[in-house]
């Protein structure tokens, strides 16, 4: 008869559908309890020691941990907004913290409603973290109103030394405008002058420009008029989608081409890319390196096994 055992019997496999399911191993590895280093009765003491060791390691490494502070909204699908931001930041090696701006109620087919938080509460959340902990990069997401944009800008001005990535969430994938014309003006007047980098997708860039993208170099120079660098995401160039980075200081344009993928769940891909960039900026990378590493992460994220958001069919 075998003695009591710790049985390790699960691993993850990816199916063709790109869903990961938990399945039992054919031959479980059996670890006899008497051979384990930690006896059951010693577990509380061992756990306490482990926690102390982990805390010491975190204290030692905290200067090397890129802290990314998010000012964005929440949604229930887990594929966009703060949920997507936190996943990307964590996977790229950063530390995520956040101030919530709104709660978006949506399913896989439509947005049911956007419920905003008071601007003063949003500003207070941001100040609570930035004033007491500090950030290595700040990233904004959904800012649904002029009043919220004004409150966020007031906070960001006090942290001029922190790199800022402003992701202007103003248009959805179908090209429908999500915020008012007044909010778009507020982005331009209040937030873009504070930004290190702005990251509109192609449709958002065209709304900001007031005309089709046309000549990419000239259009991105126009978008950099507020003093920021610009990344325009997902410009269709035939066989490829291209993310174009224009760096204001050096007046250089760098294309980041990527193969087109057939996706059923594009929701949140822009959030994920912007958060990956913010993380690498927070970790100390220059703009070109941060972009290259974020693009590499996106290829892994989009083409590897992952949870796929799709409508439930009854």
C-alpha cells in the first residue's frame, strides 16, 4: 500500500481552437509524503519563512520593478480596459496599479452603458498612489467626459517627470465615436501637451486629424504638434498591418509591420499593446526598444493559446 502522497496530476494543453483545458496526465507523478521537505505540521512555520523571504526579495528588487499607474475604465469581459492593462503589465514584468474612471457594462455584442465615477474621486485615487508610492509610467485609457479629462490633467501636471502614455479611446473598432467633440478638444488641449507618447489607432488618428491619414509621415508629424511622440496603430498596408512610430525629438518614422491574423476577439488589443509599451518604458527602455518588445509580446499574445471571447450559443 502506498503511503499518503502529494499527487501532481494536471497540466495545460492547447487545442486547435486556442482554448486551454485542464486535463489529467496519463501517469501522475507521485511524491511520497515522507520524502517531502515540508511536513504538514511544519507548514505554518515554513509559510511564514517563505513570506519573509519573498518580502526581502521584493524589497531588494523594487527599484528594478517598473510601476505603471493606470487611469482607465473597467469592463466585465476581461479583454479590455483595466483588466487587459493589468494582465499585459504583469506579463511584461511590471507592477500595475490603477484609478478607476468608469464601469462599462457590455457583452460580446454591444455596449449596454457607461457609468462614470465623480471626477474628484478619480483625481483622489490617482493622487493617493502617485503621491505616496510613485510611478515609473502613467497610462490613461477611457476618459469619458470633459470634466474627467480636466481632473486627470490637473493631476498629471504635478508629475511632469513621469513618462505618460495617453491612449485616446475615442472611437471603437467600427469607427463609431465614443466621446463628445468637446472631450476630443480637451484631449488635444489638456492631455496631449503632457504626453510622452499618444497611441491612437488609425480611425482615432483620422478623427484627431479631421481628415484621412494620407501621407503617413506628414500625418504623424501633424499629430505630434503638441510636443509628443505618436504611435498610430494598425494601418492597413496590403498583406500587413503596420504600427507607425513617429519620434518627435529625432523627427524619425519607424514602421512595425505585422502579419494579419484572423481574430474573433479583437476587443482590447489596443489596450494590451499600449500597456505593454508603458511597461517597458517604466522598466527603463528607450522608445524604440519599448515598442519592439511590446510588439513581440503582442505577437505572442495574439498567436499563442489564450482565452477567446466569443458569444455564447444556446
